[in-house]
C-alpha cells in the first residue's frame, strides 16, 4: 500500500501529527509511505517504519513548494493521501482514498488532527529516534540517572519566559531539597540559539550539563525518552518531549493552551494570572516586541506546578513504551 502523508512545515504541528502517522503504520503493516514536510521537520520522520521517502517542502515564491510537490507526486498512484495541511493537493492526485483535514479552532490540535482519520480516542504523538540516537542517549544517560530537560527558547520572543528565570528554576529544582535534587540538566535548542541559552547553561555545573543545543530532533528525542521531566516554553521542543513520553510542563503566555497545551496524562501547563486573550487583547501589546509577554509568570508559580506534576507522576519505574 502506498500512502502520501502531507504534514506541516512547522516543527510543533509536524510532531502533533505523528500520532496519526503511527496509526497508519499500525493499520497498514508493510505500507510504503512518502512524507511531505518542511526541512526542519525531516528528522522527526527519518526513522519511522514504512517511510521510504521524505519530500522536503522548502518554501518558494509563487507557491513553488506546492508545485514541486505536485510534480513529484502527480504521476504515481496512491492508495491513500492524508493531507494534514488541508491543501487542494489530494484532490488532483491519482488516489484510491483522500483524507483532508478541515480547519477547526474549537479543539486541541491532537484530536483535531486525529479527526482526519476519524480516530477516537486520538492517538498520542510519538517519536522514532532511530537506534544510533538511542544508543548514544543510553550511553549518556544510564539507567538510574535523573535528568531534567529544559527548553528555554521559542520561535517568538513574546512567548519566551526570561532566561534568568529558567536558570533560577533549574537551580531550585535540582538543588538541595529540590524535587529533582542532584539531577543532570539537559538543555536543547536550535543551532542559532546558543547565545539565547547561555545564561541557563551557565547555571548548571559542568559535570551535570547535557548540552544538546544544535543537535538534530531525532537525537534530542532519544535523550528525552530517558529524561525524567521537561519544562519549557510553548514550542516544538515541548511537543517533542510529550511525544517522547517525558513528563512535561509547558509555560504559556500569548498563545492558546486550549489548542497547543502539552497533551496527555503526564503533562500540564502553567501560565500567569492572565489568559492568552487578555495578554494579546491588551491595547499596549506589541506583537513585534522582543520582550517576554510572560513577566507575570513567576519562578514560584512554575516551581509549584513542577513540584505538583513531578509528585503526581512519580512511580518506582517509569514506563517507556517504544512504539512502532
């Protein structure tokens, strides 16, 4: 069976679509899948079973990226085309079945995306890091080592909690008396975000720092699978932590937690006293400002939420199910 799976250019939405892709893999053993996605999302799908080709959609003028996708797929028969991006592409391809996601801003993105295949309950996002990445993570994080993973950056300055507060949070969580006392600290971010993470990295003793700034998403996913807890901004990295079955606390400000909050029983979010609507509805709100819009979210707020989630998810042995 040949399947074309068209998913997002954005890392977060691409990760949120992995539950549907996993369901397709399980429903159609031996299927041959082509994934169409943006270049940043490629590592998410590189090692997924059944994925034989990834068509990279690099944004081009005059919808050139869509025209290139059409040229690459038009003269092949597809048994199933699943289009998470809701484009018209599926309707012009030679396909036995077409499933195109319709816009819906009334529900969380996980069940929304799952509705493209009428999946209820919606399958949770998942990761396929590959054996090389998993071996590397196992060597760096042996069984019994506690790791706090931190995602201190985001693709928009306004939804980025201040770095100094992340540094204080890490010190309090991993310091004497903290819920993760003595834990190693994993810090991940994009290659161009090394400076933005410098203050947080500097707050961690060198012998306890796991520096993954600039590493590929498949490598980061493998390390997250072995981490006890993740705390970070609303970002693709937050969704990657959830997909890796890491207990996850997301920090929210000028974005909608009802649509993009971390998904699942081992996840939670925290925000300051204002809702997203109140933040962006403020007459003085400047979308282009480089200042965080989350200054009313205190370290004490986040620490309380982290302590509660860590306590709620504590177990003698954390379940790590590696899904196909």
